């Protein structure tokens, strides 16, 4: 900015200086020419001794003297008749035409004016003035103009640097912030976006928006990578046991082709059971991995009333001996991942059926409290001891009195999906003495309300 401003001012001052000097020089020359013409026109008759014989009507300026910087010459044709004044040493060329002319002679420049005297045909009078003083004044004006212009350019550069530094101080702050982000790779850093010029604040706001998008993108990418790493680690750890069991049963069948049919059917049933366990485990791990990459999940309005009713109907079909009751299922919309919300409800219903009484009852409630969707699932089983109520939401963790098959991922999925949808889950004791799971979903609610029944 300083260089640009200084260059612009230098161009302007140069143009102004050229015009100023040219105008001054033109005015000085015009003034000199007018003075020379007036002096030439008022020449008086010369003394007789200067012109022998003197042409009638010819006059010379009596004010001319040596070292006056001007002289008068009288010429008859090419012949010099008389000269008076500060005549330069050496030859001075005869005028080639009437009127004004600039002559180089005697080591200097002269301005001449030549006229014919009407009373003396063939006689010309030439008045010459030394241009040295005029050229000296013009040169002095030129020097002062250059000096003042140079000072003006230097002063402009200094002021441009000072004011530019003040004006660009917000940009320097932005640059410092950008360097900190580049050095630390901390995308949560935000640049100052207030207190500067409007354009600088707009730039800072745009950069902050870009950093926010990059931060979200990097967070989602890191979450996806972490989910992939955990999926691989969990899969490698948890799949080893069922795969080993399947391989052992298949080896037994291969080594003993004459096994009794009942024993063979038992081994095949175990293989099929382990296969189902593998499929369920892989699906659970995949769902956990997808939940950990929550930023990339499709979020849309979900009718929680319909979703819970559908989950209860499916649970009744899977466990016909269990009595499911549902209260407060009036439509309620929640913006979230529908598949994850269905996993949450299905896991709680499945957990209640597995750990409650074989022919027991499960009560499901759906309500709206303090702006949150509240889902409760009560069973009549032995419940969860207080010292295990936090531990059972960890991965691959099952309660000491857990019954039935399972990998210990269902409640981990439930807790993950509750957190993903801005809520939490807790377990307490139900009125029937069993376990009571309560999920509160506080985030991203849409329109609608719940009427409890």
C-alpha cells in the first residue's frame, strides 16, 4: 500500500511539476518577447557618429550599455553598420528572417527581434537579449519543483506507511491468528471479527465460518476414523470366540463322519447359533460405528409415537409370552436418525424381555417433560444392582445376573444413541421391583406434543 500510494503521488507530482515548470517558462519567455518588441519599436535616432552617413529615421536605444545583457545592431543587407550595448565577443550571426529568433552564439543563448525601419529601406535593426538570466530562473524553479516534489513523495511514503500500518492492523491480527492456526493446527481458534474496518470484519467472519466448517469436517473425519479403528479392534476381539467355536464344531464333523445323527444335528445347531451370534454382533458393531460418526448421519423429523408403537408391535411378535403395554404414544416429532432411534427402543424392549420374568409384563411410557421426549421401559425381573447401574452401559459389559445370549452391546448402543440425540439414559428400580430404564431426548425437537395417558 505504501509503495502504491507513493508511486501514485509521485506520478501526480511529476505531471504537476512538468506543467508548472512549462507554464512558468512559457510565461517568462512571453514576457521577455513582449519586452523585446516594445524596446525595438521605441528605438530613437542614433548619434551621427555611429552611422556615417546615417540612414534617415534610424535610432538606437541610449539605455544600452556594456554588460547590460542586451545590444542593438544595425545592418544594411548582410553588412553590419553599427552596434551598441553588451555586444558579445566573437561573431554573431546575421538574422535570417524578421521577427523573433533564438540564437546560439558566444557560448550562450540569445533572444533576438529583427525589424525593418520604414524610413530606411534595406536597413534592419536587431535587438538581442541574453537568455542566461531567464534560463537561470527557469532552472531554479525546476530545481525547487523537483526538490519539493521529492520531499512530497518522501512525506507521502512516510504518511502512507504510518496510516497504512494503522489501517492494516486488523489484517495483521488476522494474519497472526491464521499463523497460530497453521502452527498449532487448532481449528477451534477463531479470528477477531470486531473492532476493525467493515471489510476486515467481513473477511474475519468469512474466515471464521471457513474454520468452523473445516473443524466440523475434521471432527467428522476423525470420528469416522476412530469408529473404524474401534470397529476393527472390537470385531477382532469379539469375533474370535464364535469363530473358534464354529471352526471346532466343523472340525469335529469333518473328523467324525460316522457321528450319530443326533450328535451331528447338535453340532450343526451350535454352528447355526454361533452364526446368528456373529451376525448380531457384526450388526451391533456396525451400528456403534455409525453412531460414533454422528455428524455424517441423515437427520430428519421422526414421529416418535409411531416409532415406539411399531417397536412395541415387533417386540410382541418376537416375545408372545411377554405382556407389553404402551402409554402416552401421541405423535411427537424429533429431528434425528430414525434407524438409531429405533435401535434405542428395540434394545430397551429386548433387554426387558430377556431379563424380566419369562411370562412377565413390560410397561412402556412416552411423555413430554420440560421440552424433552421421555421414554421409559419397566420390567418385573430381578432389576439391576445399584453398583452395576453405570457399568452396564459400557461396551461388552453384562450384569452379573444377566440371562440369555448377548454380547453386552445393546445398552451401549442405547446410551450412544441417547447422547447422539442430545439426551441421556439412566436405570433405576421399577415399581414392580425390576429395572426401569428412562431415556430423555432433549435435542433437535420439532413440532408436536405428547398427551400422556
